[in-house]
């Protein structure tokens, strides 16, 4: 089964080491994957989307150092 875990804005902020407001800005500018809306008032990020994004960024950063 695919990774279907979802995380809140606070959890994303903690993962990235930023403020929750920064998470919203990053999502708006495309610096992190867009969240999914589970209901009118509940918005979450797929943990798998965030992991893929961070892995791509890490691979890109390591490529620049070479």
C-alpha cells in the first residue's frame, strides 16, 4: 500500500524547521508540494509528496557540489 500518511502545517513546519506561516508561503510559491483539502477546514500535506520533494532537492543540491 502506498504511503498515505498526512501531516498538518505545524508538522510540516517542524519537519522543515520553519514557522507555519512560512510553510503556507512556500506552498503558494511552489517551493513545496501543494496541500490537499480533506474538508472545508482541514488541509494536510501527503508525507510521501514531501519526502519526494525533499529527496529531489537533496539530489539537486548534491549535484551542484560536484
